[in-house]
C-alpha cells in the first residue's frame, strides 16, 4: 500500500503563487503515474496535472500557470501554481498509480486545502 502525503496548501490572494508537494512512502519514481487532482467547493474531483510515463498532461485551466515536476532528491511530486485565481480554490489531492500484472492500482493522499481570495 502506497501512502501519499501532501503539504504546502494555504491561503493566498488572487494573482499569488503556491507550491504543493507530495511525498510517497516508497520511491516517487517507482510509480507509473503521479499527479494532482482537486475538488472545488460543491463540485466533483477533477484532474489538474498528471505525469504518466514520459507524458505530462494538464487540465486546460492549469496549462500555462501550473507546473508539475518530480524531485528525486526530496522524493516528491510538486505542483507549482502561479497566477492563482479564486476558481482555483479547493482541496488538492496527490495521486499515484502503479501498473501491475493484476491491473492498475491508484492511491490518494488525504488532500490539502488551497484558498484563493479575490
């Protein structure tokens, strides 16, 4: 069982920046996929950014403002968020995925709150 723990959430004003980090109980690079999702207030959880293999995907709302990266020294997957807007508010979840013979297994962190005020 992979355990993921997020950090770095908080409150920031519109136009500001935050950096989220997620560490894994194992090696972050051993996961086939790692990424970030968020759940805006009153809405379903949605993709923000995902690294799978060598590909990187961003939600349209995140492209150009957010950057996902993996840090081997810290064993983290990070999400740098710039030019934050109130609609970016929500609970941000770290996601990790393993592809095994038995299938694909996904793991979630507990979430970290991001609040952007106007």
